[in-house]
């Protein structure tokens, strides 16, 4: 890949012509005219735009794809990558994760989110759905990193009315803060953590608030068998029915995990047009023992998309790897090698993910957001190239991504990301200090 | 990573000093004195060797690991990568894979194996265990690529005495051919394909031949439930018992898959000191529906190692990805997040794999074969570095490997592999011609 002066290609408002790139249909040219959308795409359109383009990128030897969407993560948990693994879920949370998280600062969340954005840019993800704490710091990190995010504060009341009030105010404050940024790449959501950590009153408040504000809802749903059993014992109904009763199921909802959904719940989620985020690597690592009922959800009309979960339970943010693990887990668990074929996995990470997050169509068409990635074919994983979708899902990792463009701005070119070293160093420092604070007797 | 004249570092008989590299214990220096083994390793040993070293590689910012061992693959199937996926096993084989394989030539196997070796070098694998056809061509490819391989001809008699005779002669010829190469990196094995494709007479011949020649045995074992049920119906015993009766279970045996082994078979394989190659990605993609009984095999004393299977059912040869999928699948299927912790997964891909293939210890110690890789820590997947084993298994892909050394020879340095472009182009051409031949009516 070449351009005249590659150092200058980074930054806003550059007009870029990508020539001869394979978009899955054959070689095309793509023109981005210094705005935030793809202005033209097609065969041999370079003739029309050569004069206008400040930069011409030779796309021969690359596949062009829409930028991928990670529909469930806790970005700043990148600082906890590798801190604790291979443990029983409750021990892992109570002995390792929560004690460390108790020492998190706004600065940690800023650098953790910068690190996460860096990893996503490097592996071709241009939008993500995040639930965590200190989300103003996360928004600052996303703003500076240049990708898109739907951000929510993790609302947890544990049935305590006073705590609920505080969570409502925190949610309102974050939404107001993000509206105030006036950054089209950063949206706010309501984030009721899960049916087992939020009271029905809290769930209802989140539902009403999201309708009122016309913002998405991001929630965990039926990750483990235990939470489903507890829900039935406490509320006499399964989690999806509880959420529906609380007004939380709509096309604005993104429900993560869904491992233990039964057929009736799949039908309900489909009927309500919910997006369900499949997180296969995390589910396997934490041993949920059941895989998302993918076929039932799709048949019911739900929008099934893909997420990595946080780096403490994955431990990376590479959606190429996640596409593969999703396709593999579905085949293995449901005992059918035809479930979740490669083109469907690609659709989950692109069109379905973009739809879930409300960031365009996740497609390479004129007028769509200029969120796109170039994946090299000059690598063993893409040789031979019998079938691009198969190679992208089953053979490539995110390391095959060479160039990442979001909202018309080049964030990585030819594997170079300006400022990468500083982010790596600062995030490593923040992680080390966090562990030291957690280990110092208070 | 830097060295004086990096272009010259490739090739045999270079003395190389790697300084300040993290081997998991802390920063060490490694000296390879133009021979095939690690001549010295330790803290600050650079003072002793600086004068002798032709090349000094700055290992700061890298982890040093033994080269990984892929204990089950069909390397030349790299040409079939992405040719057919997401199908029922029998349809996939009968409609897609076998018709294409019927048109394979020796030249295809040469370029397919070169492509596979290239991918393995790039992802840190320095030894592999291969079963396929035209294995003289595979040997030529391995010889030129510079890595290690244990090669066998896939012996299939389907109960036909005449075919059996031909398979015995082909096996003998390959072993003689490989002995004649006098290349310490290339060993021969007997390769009875599987209990369901080889008659008891054929299995017995392979067992006797391997004892007589003192060579390993490479076989498929209990990949699918159907083959186990068929074995019991035909032979009144399960596959491992059948192999034992035919004299095929010993510490020289590498049995691939093992998904459907029962407790008694695990005990038997452990007692005989067999190596069992876990191939989780292939098992998931082809929907075997049961995972290797890892804990039972380890408890019984079997040597459990790791394989990718061929690129038609994976679809890559990246053992970093395979370590992660192994650890994830074991946890998920056996419903216990503590099964197959990260250090064990690393051990499967290094020490256990090297032991299975008979290529040294898979450890970084003085006197061990100089098979080692340098993995960058200057990447999001290795930031922060709370725990190197965790990051290597759960966060990294093979793309984190920057330098690969096998038998004292540098095969990749700072991600550069001499001759890579030619191999990619020739392999792509061979794959395209293969498909055309298969599609031309004869």
C-alpha cells in the first residue's frame, strides 16, 4: 500500500481515493471526499476523482470491509488483561477483579480505554459498546482515539433505594455530558447492569429514561444458568420476561451473552426486535456451559451481533478471532457444522453490529459512514483466496488489518498508528500502579 | 530488535547473541555459537560471548519461548484453505475435499507444504507432524523451509489385501527416502490413517514396522462418535483397545483428536505412554460434539500436546490461536474454568509437543536444540504484562512472533522471511490450477 506522503494521511478532512481494492465483489475504487461518508464506490470510478484526491492509496492486494462493531465490552478492563485467569467465576470476581476495580481511578479508565481503542483500531474495529465506570474519562479517550462508541454507566442498585437514586443521577449526568460533547462518534446509552444486580424499579427507570431520551439500552442477560434460576426463584419468571415487563425490550436494546435463553425468550426477543450480543470467547473461558441459541434467535427475528466482553475474560478485543470462535462454538455446541457459516459471522461483526449500535449500515456503499478497513491478502492466512469470507473468519486474525478508517479519518495506515508507543507505555504504567495500590494495605 | 547487518543474519552457521530477552524468569541473554544448539543462556552472560558473536540481537521488549510444535496436521492442505466450509462432514469430504485431492500432484504438495511452513515460521512453530501423500515432495519443502518435521505417508488399506501391500511398500519407501536425506530436522514415521480405514492386519504391520525401524507412529483416533460406534460394532472393542491389540500403543505413538475416548481408554493410553494431540479448532469446526478428556488423560500419564489439523478444517496453522481455543474449549465443555490453565496450554505447545515428535525438550536450556522464537511485548495484546503465560495463551495471536530460529538458523527476523513473496505466489498459482483441473470434465 502506498500513498504520496503517508505521514500526512492521518488527521481529519483528507480526501482519499483507494484504488483497485477487493470489496468481495471484485476490484473497486472507493472515494472519501474529506467528509465523514463514503462519497463514491465502484468499478473504475478513479477517473472521476483522481483530480480531487489528496491521497491515493493503492488497494491492490487488500480486501476492503466495513469497520467492525464490538457490541459488548468493558474497554478499560484492558488494564486487567492477564491479571487473573483459570479460576471459578465467584472466586475470580471476589478475590481478584472486584478488589482491583475498587482502586480504579478516572485516569486508569482513560488510559485503559485508550489502550482498548488502540487494540481495536489495530484489529479493524471502528465502533464499540461499552459499560463501565468513570465514563466521562472513557468518552475523552474515545474522542481522542478517533473511533465510535456507545457509552453507558453500569447501573447497579442491588435493590437499595438510596443507591438507585444515585445510579439514576449518574446515568443522567453521563447522558448530559456526552450530549454536551457534540461528537457524532460518541453516543450515550442507559446501562442497567443485569436483571440480577438491578431491582425491577431500577430496570423500569432505565426503560423509561431510554424512551424519553431516545437512547439505547445496554444490559447483561442470561450469561449463567445460576442467574436464570435465581431470577425464576425471585421473580417467578425468566429474565427476558422480567425485562419485558419492565419495558426494557425494544429495538434500542442490546442484550449481551444470552447463553441460557430458552425458546420462548428467543421468540420474545425476536418479536421486540432486540439486538443480542454473542460473546463466545468469554462464555467459554468462564465456562457458561451453554452457547447462545443462535439459530432460534435469528429465526425469531432478533439482531444477533458479536462482542468480545472485557479483556479480563477473553483476553483481547480482536473481533476476527471472535468471529471464528463464534462460528466454531455454534457448530460444536449445537452439533451441526452448518450453523453460523462464515458470511453470517461477517454480517454479525459488520451490518448487524452497526445496526445494534446505531452507527449506520455497516456496509460499503456511497453515503454510508466512511468506516472501513483494508485487510492484506499478501499473507499466508489469505493464501489461497478461494473464498474471502472463509479466510476472513476462519484463517485471519486482526493482525491482517493494515489500514483502519473511521468517520473519514485514517487512524491506522500500513499498520502505523500515530502515538501508539505513548499509549502502550502510559497504559502499562497505569496498570502497574493500580496493582500496587490494590496490594498496599489501607 | 536490531542487529548489525540484518540482511546477513539468515542462513546457517551464524553465531548469535540475544541480549536482555525475557524468558519468563526475567531478562536473560542467549548465545547460539553457530551450531545447532543453545550454547549458553543466563543472566548477563553477554560479557562472555560478545566477542564471539557475529550478530547481536537486542531482545529487550521481547519474550523468548521454545519454538512451538504442531503435533497433527496435513500441511499441504493449505492449498484447500477456504475451499469448502460449513458443511456436514460426509458431504464436505465426498463432494469437496476428496474430489479435489484426487487431482493433487507432487508439485502441489511441495508448494502447499512450503506455504504451510511459511505460515508456521511466521506464527512461531518450528516443528510439525504431518500425514499426507507425495511425502517426498513434503520432505523437500521442509528441507528448504528450514523447520523440523516428522513425516508419514497416510496408510489406508480399507481391508483390501492388495492395497495393503502397496501401502506397506509406500511406507517403507518413504522411510528409506527420508533416511537417505540425512537431514537431522526431518524424521519419518509410520502413518496408519485410522482404525476405521486400516485393517487390523495393516495396523499390526505398521506396529511391527515402527518397532523394527524405531520410528514414531502417527494415527487418527476417536475423532467422531460414529467411528467409535462402528469400531465397537465391527471389532467388539473400542478403538484404543484395538490399537493396543495391534501393538500400536507405545511412547512412540502420536494419536490425534481423541474426542470420544472413554475413561478406560484414557487409562490405557496413559499406561502405554502415548502422546495425544488435541485439535480443538478442527473438532469444533467439524462438530465432533465432545472435547478431548484432557484431565483424565493427564491424570493417567498420557503426554497431551496440541495440533491444528489441516487448513481445510481450521483454517490456519497458528498454534497461539490453538492454545487459546484448547483452553477455552476444555473449560466450556467440561464446565470448569480451572481446567487447562495458561501455563499448561503453553506446555502442550512446547515441551509436550517436542517430546511427542522426538525433537528435544522444547525448553530454553543450554544444550537444547536452538529452536526458539521472540515474541514482541510492544503490542496491545501484551500490554499490560501482568502474566506472560496468560497473555501468550489468551491475548496474543501468532502475529506477535517477530523472530523464529530453528536448529540454530534464523528463519524469520523482525517479521522478515526471505523468499516469502515467491512462496505465496507459487502456492496461490498451484491452488488455482488444482481447482481448475478438478473442475475440468475428464
